[in-house]
């Protein structure tokens, strides 16, 4: 998960490979689906070509910092 999130933070095309018959945990399946729905990643399948990313890069650290500042008025 952390490698996918870090790759998505770069604003470049991200392709996620799932081995044929690969068993993913429900949590990982939801995470991948969330990235697909937000336009941050796409499944790696035969014939896939990179496309421009239209979504904003993932910035969870910034989102959390902003929420802390919003709730408390400071980061410290």
C-alpha cells in the first residue's frame, strides 16, 4: 500500500499488477479500487498504454496536516 501511495503522490501514471489468480486482502482490494476510482492508478493489463493523469496527486500527509491545523489552529 505504501509503495502505491508514494507512486500516486508523484502525479505520474501508476499501473498496479495483480497476478492471475492472485488473492488480495479485502483491505488491499478496497485501496486499489479507491485509487482507480480517483483516477490515480489503473490496473496493469496487456496492451495498456500510459495516459495523462487528470486527478491531483495523492497528498495524504498534507491532508492530515491541514485537518490538524483546521481543528487545533496549529501543528505544534
